[in-house]
C-alpha cells in the first residue's frame, strides 16, 4: 500500500512515519510514504505562494485551489503510470465523519491512498469538490493542521496491511476487537508495590485464563466505554439460562461464566 500525503510540511510527515513499526514495514517494501510538498506546485514562481484572502471577507488565509489540484494530478498520473487506478483522496478535516477501526479496516484494502492536509483557515471549496472522495476527522476538536490527523489515520491503516505486523504483534487480542476493550495484562514481578498478579493467570489453565480475560474485557468495557458495551451486547445477547435451580456459588469459587459479567443487567432471580 502506498500512502501519498499532500502537505506544506512534508518533513513533519515522513520524519515520523519512517520510524518504529511503520518504518520497518517501509524498509521491507510492504508500504511506502510519499510526502509531496504542495508549495512545489505553486503557480507563483517568485514567492511560491499557496494561500490568499477569502472572498467575502473574514479573518485568515485560504489554501488556493490550483497548487493542490496540480499536486494531486501529478500524484494521480504517477499512480496510473505504475498500473494503479484513480486513488481515493481523503481530506482530513474536523468537518468529516469520525475515523474509527472499521474505517481503518476498509481503507487498508486500497493499493494507494492520498491524504490532503489543510492549513490556515481551510481550502478553496472548488478543489475539494474536484478531487476529494472522503472527508474524515479524527475527533471533535480542532488542530492547527491536517498532518497529525493524517499520521494518526495512516498508522491505524498501515498496521492492518498484511505483513506490517509480525505474527506476535498481530496475534495480540486488540482493543475494539468485537467492540470489547482489551483485558488487563501483567508482567514480572508477581508482586509489585504490594499488588499481586491475579492468581488465575499463574494457574496454567488456559481455558480458565481465557474465560477470566473475556470477563475482564466485558467489565472494563461496561465501565469505561458504555457506548461500546451496548454495541457488544446487541451482537452478543446473553444466552438464556436453563430452567433449573441455580446452585449457590461458594465464596471461593471464581466467577467464570461468559454471562457472569452481564448477569447484573438481567437480574436473574433464584429458582429461574
Ligand atoms: N484538522 C484540524 N483538526 C482536525 C481534526 N480533528 N480531524 C481531522 N483534521 C483536522
């Protein structure tokens, strides 16, 4: 997958993405980053101007249509020369739909993606109408430019491209997998600051560990992200309990049933 980033600050983008896991994948040739300076396409050969005042008045400067359009045409033509198709163009803007894991998964299937990073007070509407296919935000707050949001999205998309994560990394159960947050995890030592690792994790009983982790994920999601928990509940309605007398649990017995963490929502009565 090739990421093309149209920006006024190309060094900000390539400097960051060429590190760590995305940098390793770039070195292996699985993904590439092509940060293109919009200023190089300015029609103003003397001052390389790319912005101007807004018609109708108002504070601040607007990025002009022509340099952005020419920059995109250059990127698009190179993609087509290399056998690709016309790419999707994402304008990163707080006015877009909010990015999430599902969107990252969808975009990770593309061969080429173009990101347009805005600055100043925005971009001339006419070039957006001409080239943009997706308007995406990273959340309901305003940043000074589109580079950071573009990098956030690129990182989330890149790690879903086959081969970017190694087996260990991709085998990890993820937050947002099935709308559940990840369970708590512990490493050595067994006791730190008086806090002990939950004994079930030292038991060697993989089935019990899996049950405990699922239960913890459910509890954590319910507490921290009730919105995600509601989604998960819709997709995983609790299994109806068999019509038999429920045996009372002894005090020591661990709670491991898949329904255990959600029983409280369904108020099971004795004898049901
Ligand atoms: N540009 C400025 N703020 C942004 C945001 N929240 N998401 C995407 N692009 C932006």
